[in-house]
């Protein structure tokens, strides 16, 4: 039920009834606070009768940088992803004073920004760090928020962890950026022409790990593995001096796996779809590279070519 603003207008001054209301006020949207004040959580799914055809839509709180807005999406999976991003932004907006203090208190940010210069702007790195900190504290491995009371509880409890989590993330990020910078410096040197195929693959591998926005794109549990992944790349580069032929053999084994992933991941991104089995394959592939090129570092779980092939079958089954 809606009540019109102002006097008697063409529609009268009484309440209006509607099966669906689409809020479209843009940047200054008040839909989230309006629903909250009324005591409602966004429904998980709604059904709309469009000319006799039932259409299912999935409401989500979406991130608009300086605000959040309620929008309808066409799949539950897209709505959940957008909802998580919207909730992350909402926490940042609600904790604006704490965010301002945290922004000024991030340890070693000048050095990290220096390493990030060749990748993207330093200010973008800071924003990504803040987003990941918020994600870790308030949303990671927790049920999807749908009520104001739960939001308030998490905000109050989690705000105490901001500095500690910020310090931890900055330590991990600093190590990642330093290792990536060191590798890129080595790869920029004049290297033997016979290594060209391996060097090009190493460059592509490094660029697929550490790129503009990698912090916000990478699940936190895998971000923690990045230092080991980069150490594995460095050990591979070291070994080229005395085992280039062995590297070529291993490269022939892993290259088709990478190509499979890149092609399908590109299609998934273009269609705004997400395949959990493909995500699993992507990180299995990183562990497999460690086992091939730097076995001494160990892997997070057992991985082999046969396991990779079985996982790819699951990917194909899910994506059709």
C-alpha cells in the first residue's frame, strides 16, 4: 500500500494498492532505509504477472558506490552476488567514520602503492583493501543478511576488528605486491632466447594472478595462498637455468588446462554467469602448477592431471 504525496492530485488522497513497486530514484535512492523503517527485509523472490505470463524476479541491494539501491534481477544467483556487494557497500556507508580512520591507518600503504603503480592507481588499491576488510569481517562464510537486527548486530560486533583485520590484510597484500614486483623486474631483464616459450607463459601466469582489481576479485581464502603461488613462479624461473627442457615438458601438460579455463571463464564473464565448479577448477589449476614447477612448496590438497580432468567434466556438466 502506498500513500501519494501532496494534496488531492488526480489520483485522490487515499492509499494506492499495488502488487509491485519498482523504485527508480537513482543515486539518492531511499528504498533500503524505507523498507527498513517499515520493518521489512527484501523478499528472496517475487512473481509478477505480465500479460498473463508469470515472471520471476529476485530483489537485491546493489552497490552504487556512494549509495545502495534495491533492484530486481533475473536469477537468484545474480541477485545473491549483487546483494553481497550491496551489503558490503552498506556496511562501509554505515561505518563511514571508522572507514575514514582506517583509510589513514593502513600500515605500509605508501610502499604497497609504489609496487601497485604499474598495475593501477594507489587510491584504487586503498579502496580495494577497505572492501576486502569489510567482506572478511561482516560477510565471509556467514549467512546472507536479510534483516536489520542481524545487520546491526554484525556491525556492532565486527567494528571492533577493523584495525586488526586491516593489519593482517596489509601484511598479506604487501608480500604479494613485493613478490610480484620482484618477478616482473626479473622478467624485464634480457633472458636467453631459448627460454622464450617458458618466459611468456610465466608472464601470462603472473598477469592472471596480480592485475588491476585482483584484491576485490579474489576470494580471501585463495588470496592467502598467493605468496606461495608467487614463490612457485619464482622457483620455476630459477630452475630454468638448469632444467629448461623439463620445464617445456611440464608446460605442454599445463597449457591446455589453462586454455580451457580462459576460454570458458571469458564466456561466463561476458554472460554475467558464475559457475562454482569452474571456480574450483581455477584454484585446482594453481595448486597443480605448484605441484609441477615447485613441488617442494607443497599443495593445499592432493592434485593431479587425473583430478583436473575429473573436475573439468564437472565444469562441463554444470555449464552444458
